[in-house]
C-alpha cells in the first residue's frame, strides 16, 4: 500500500478481494481495481453504486465547495451511463466549523443535487475532535436504471475509438491556482484563465451526454493518476490495448503554463472533469457532436486494439504510483 493515495492492485488482490463478505447472487459487479462503480440487480432494474470521500475546501467558498464535493462523488456512478438518482452522505466535521459554514456547504450541495435530479435519502452529520479539512466524511451515490442502459467500466472492445474530453490536469490546474494564487508565478491573465478550469472539474453531465448520444462501450473519469492512470486502468479492466496519440488530446488553456510553473507532469496529475470514453466507431461522430453542443472539448485520440496495456505514441506507460499534483499541493500549503 502506498503511503498516500489509493491501494494498488497487488494489495487489493491479496487483502481485499478474498474478503468481501457474503456471496450474493444479486451482485452483478463487485469491487474491482480501476473500476468506478459496483452493480446490484434489484428485480428487473439495476443499481450502480459508488462511494467516495467527501472533500470540502473552504477557500473555494462554502457553497461552491459543497457543489464541487458532490460532483466528485456523483461522477463515479455517472460513468455507468445511468443518471445519478440517490445520495447517502456522512459528515465528520471539524469542531470549529460554524453552523453558518455548514449551512452554506449544504445549500451548495442541495442546489446541485436538485439540478441533477438527485435525492438525499439518508446520512449523518456531527462534529468530532481530530477531524479537519479537506477530508470531512464520505458519501455513497446510486443510479437506478435498465440493465440494458449500463455502460460497463470493462466494456472497451478491440476496434472501438478512444475519446478524451477536456484533457490533462484540469482539476489540478483549477484547484491549485484557486487555492494558492500567490504561490503560482503566472501573469494575472494566465492565472485567471487557469483558475477558470475549476468550473470544468465535473464530468457528470458530460458522461450522461456521451452515453445518450452513441454506442459508448466504456467510460472512466480521470482522477488520481490523471489521464495516464485512467488509460492504464481502462485497458487493464477490459483486457485490451489502448493506443493513444498524445497530440490529439485536448489541452485546456492555462494547464500547461500552470503545470510547468509548479513542476507537475500534467499527464499523471488528477484530472477530474475529464473523461476517457470508448465508442463503437459508428457512433463516434454523434458522441463528439453531442459533447461539442454542450461546450465540452473532446477528440478521438486513439483506438482500442487486441493485446494488453496502454501505449502513448507507441510507448507503453505505467500507472503512476503517486499523483503528480500532490507534491505541489503539499509545498504550496505549508
């Protein structure tokens, strides 16, 4: 297990997979490394389920922080192609967080949930000694729908096109320049452009748009480990090879300037808001057109092939052991 970040595949296979509680026939898809959600059969319906930490970043403003936290949680079920529908959320708050601050967080979360059609069905909220920002709880999101509408995370097939939205380090760029503007040596106009990337660090609506537009075979959001991590995870889960052309990948304004200034590899830095999508070639143009109509930059960046592993410009890449943004965050926050 790495010191920071998610457990690796070897740890999971040794310690977690053999101990998953009771065997139940209604679990269609259980815990799998690199896979964003699980699936349960409930009668003739299926439920996609995903759990994530809740991260609240006060410098964003509490209302905005609530919306941002919710979008990160919902993304993992949205990539199933089913619209998120229900939420359970638990807050373990710092003792010094005021009632007014939490009310603002909850107001932001509520507004975004209502807009997306998500209902909060249960939860827990309390202050506890030892709790601190940003990690203040956990949440479970659910999406209920027809099994035929599910986009499986391991569904990529040889011959599919590979599509990427938004590109590398979108979340990294928006967050670090917003949280630590004085620590990022950029011209004011470039800094403002980089900060605007934070408004793009949600992929919920993009995932649902892509799934509705064409025959999408798999989706994955590029969080820890960035696009390189997402490419490797998608290839591994489906048992296929991904071939990516780097210069086809969209890159948002301000990203390269920020990463260069902070000495961050943009390709292995968290990129929430960016999707990796595999599509039957017959539907690629429809998916790209639907995303473009939403104002979301997207491009066909490669293909799925027989074999294993992820390759960028012909060279195999490995999943990063540590997200490239974390060292910069640690440096800027001290």
